């Protein structure tokens, strides 16, 4: 777990990738949007389905999870 500051999910992700620049290419595409195969959750809520998406406000104690999609099979 890593703690970052941010008034919104987007600000938190920006601060995270500023601190750990190698993560940027794994989270964001060339246009600066969250990659299609990366799922972002705010306190167990999928950010894609929240009204304000990445602009959803955060507060102290909120947890933002970054989960890459997993595909595969036999």
C-alpha cells in the first residue's frame, strides 16, 4: 500500500505516477487516459461507473485500488 495525496481520484493517480514514474506507462495510455485493461476502484466502487469517474472527490482514509484485467484460459 502507498499513501498519496489528492482531492480527486485523478489527482491521487497523478501524484502516484509522479512519485513512481515507471507506473505511468502501465496505468495511462499515450493520450493520458486510464488504459482500457486497468480497473480503478474507490472504496470497492468501480470508478468507471461513478458519476464523476476519475474526477470523483476523495477524502482521508479512502482507498484507491488499481487492478489490471486478467485474461487467459485453456
